[in-house]
């Protein structure tokens, strides 16, 4: 099977990427063992690692701050990170962004229907709840209420990571975010390591001084096999830990914590590890 080059993939993405299939992939990989497709079940640990890391990260930040403005960069069609964030009373504004209108439309459907249309988040919510002692005020049925409150329709931003001006001229409130997260996304979204660093610079500009960035990404992957129509492979930028250890400080961040898990099998991407980094904006660039 051929691997689509970055440009081919970028130009065709809206046609080949299916939000429904991608979310089915989450279901299979994370929580629902019965529905789990054997072919991709090896990713289960990775998805759990992602949910748990983001939740731990948000818990930590919420112990230190109030009135938190939260952005999920490259959210895709998933409200997983946003659901986790919105359930914390300290987080008062939740945003998400991606370059595909179909993803953002799918997100809106999921939020407006409280997960009854689009993806059924029940299992994910159960998993998030099982990790968190602060959720006495919420139960499975009202998890979407704070999300709808904190995430207004204009909080979905369409933008393209690979461009210099990723927000495409949109008036951005630079320096106002307390938290930016980005999961399983950047190596897939940009054409080169140089572009990857540009995105880190953009995140630096978005954050307040002392604001926090949580980056979760695949290491050493050169292609990605998402649940897309036709199961084509898509090129990705291969990065390693040394790249992150150099690039984050060079773009104004201090690394606070780094966690890594290894893949047992590489069925859904060819990377061998997933890294999760918590970094603080230490200086303006
Ligand atoms: C693997 S999904 C990750 C989604 C989500 N963060 C998660 O953890 O499930 C990768 C996402 O990257 C987005 N993407 C790919 N290229 C992009 C680009 N140039 N700009 C913005 N988003 C892009 C796709 O639309 C897709 O939703």
C-alpha cells in the first residue's frame, strides 16, 4: 500500500478522512472490548494513556489556577479532551480547533445532542469518572451540560497547522490562554520538523506567561494509518524525544514532566512510542 505524501494527503484530507470512522476507532481502541476490532486492539493502551494523561494534567493545573481558558489544538472530531476539561469547575472556557469542517460539524452535533447523535461517549465518560474523585457534582447524564455552557459555537476554530498564519487571519487573542493541549496530532498535521517548531512557537504566543502546554504525540512514526476511507497510509513527521527536548526550550517552554509508553504492536501507526509532555511557557519569544 502506498503512503500519501504530505501535499497529496493535505489536499485530499476532507475526502478521505471520516469523522465517524475515526471515532469508531476510539471506541475499539479504548474501552469497549466487545466491540474492539482485533486488528486494532493493540492501540487500546495508547488511547487509555491519552485519556489518563490529559485528565491527570488537567487535575494538576486546576489545583493551581482558577478561571482557566482551555484550547484543544487539533481536536479532530473528538470531544474527549474537552469533556474531561469542562467537568472541572476551574475551567471556564473551552475551545477546540481543526482544519476540517467535517470534524467541526461532527463535534457540534455531538455536543448539541449530548452524545446521542454522533459518537456515544458513555464509555469514555465512565473511564474519565473512574479516575477522578472531584466528579461528585456530575453524573453520566449531565456531563455535557458544563461543556455546552463553556464551549460556545464560536469557540470552534477552523485553521490549518501547516500554514505560517495557522488561524488564517482570524483575530486571535494572543497571550490569553492558560492551557493548550494537543493529542496524537502534530506529527500528522505538519509537513516537516520546521513546521512542527512553528506550531510550538504559535502555542507559545497563545499562552499566558506561566501557562501550560500538554503535548501528546507519536514518536518515530513516518506514516499514520487512521480509520479513513480506503485505509490508505498517510505520511507523518518522524520525531524523537531528543527533538522535543531541544525544540520545546528553543520555543520558550520549560519541560516539567515527560511520560513515554511503548507500543507492543504497531498496527495503527508505525511509531514505536507515545510521549506526553507537560511544559510551561517560561518566556515570550
Ligand atoms: C489523529 S487525529 C487526532 C484528533 C484528536 N486530537 C484526538 O486525540 O483524537 C488527527 C487530526 O489532525 C487533523 N489535521 C491534519 N492535518 C491538519 C492540518 N494541516 N491542520 C489542522 N489539522 C490537521 C485532522 O483533521 C485530524 O482530525
